[in-house]
C-alpha cells in the first residue's frame, strides 16, 4: 500500500468533483474546491474520520468494499478505479456494472448530427438518442426506462415488423454473443444477471443462441428497416466506442444518393409524426 500516493489521489479526485456531479446541492459558498470530505464519506458509506485519515496517509489498509465505495463516490473511470485498488495494495476486480451516465460531449455530438444516433451500454440499454433515431426506430421517451433495452424489444416484445427476418436474425445472434461478453466483464452486476435470466425464461430463441456460447463484441451491422411512413431503408450501423464508459454510439447511415438516403432525409423532416 502506497499511503502517500493514495492520499494524494483521493484528495485530487475529490477536489475535481462538484456537488452537481454527484447530485448534491451546492449550498453556501465553499472555502475549498470540490466536495467536502464528509460528503465523500457519506457517498462511500464510511465514517468521515476514516476517510479523513485516508487523505492524511494515516489510515490502515482499506478493504475491497471500502475501495469500491470510494470509486463509486468519486465517479472514477475503470482505469482510475484500477489505479485506486493498486495504490491500496489490491488487485482490481471486475467493475461493478455498466455505467449509465453519458458524457456531455457525447450528448452534444449526437444532438448536432443530421443522422439517427443512439448510445448503448454493454447490456443494450438505450441511454441517449437524438430526434432522428426516435423517428427511425421508436420514440424512446414514450417508453418506461426498463423497456428502453434493445434485447428486451428483440426477444420479448415479439413485434419485429420494422425489420426484415434476415436482419433481425443476424442482430439476435450477434447481440447474444455480445451480452455473453458483457456478463464476463460484469460478473457481479445484478442488472446484467437479471436481464440474462429474463431472456432465458422468456425466449426459446435466446436460450438456443445462449447455448452456443459465442462471445464477441458487435462492431458494425447492416440492417433493412421497414418504416411505416417512408418504407424500406437499407442502413449501415457504424459503432463508435466510448472506452471509459464501455458505451457505444450507434450511427445509422445510408449510401449517398440512394432511396434509403432520401428516406432518412425525409425522416429528418417529418420526425415522429405520422403522414397518414
């Protein structure tokens, strides 16, 4: 355990956070930057005295649950979390679960795009989307958060009328392999385990795919979407990786000048309204 480096790392990370970053009110004017020690201690579910001694390099070696609480409280990335564990003389274990917060820069980027884009986490929860994606796929804002999951929609919803059978079969195979990779990355995450159990119980197709034990990360995908307003759209799904969040930005594009490209441009105009 490197007490001095651990103390400095905790202090620097604490001072870089604002109350708004962790959902706390700003309160009165603060004499020092960042969060207060007692706020970090509360977020990490430990005593203020123990956390203070950690920052003063006087505390005994923290346990793995304490380190996990500190990583959560300080909003550490996977790389920062691993560094924290090593400073404390521990080997970093698997991350606790797929992060659900999307960076502001990613949100600004997809909002400024003139093509459909969504942000997925490792278990295929749709975390963010732009208006073009709502027009192309579905209005995610009208769905409960639990139903904003592409795997639940594919294997449990039953309505795949917007996709050709070939496209939906290919997506199902690749997504099942991708989810198995996520289960290895996050073996202790209850949300990942619950989703897998739900899919196994409710979908014979998913049970069959899961039994093949394929493991792969989805990199790109071509699909044919049968849109109720503009008809057939042949799209190419380009996937951009956000490594520090284990998230992916999926961009839906079409070859320039094709009928599919023209259909996407029309959707950009009409949005989610019906032409009927």
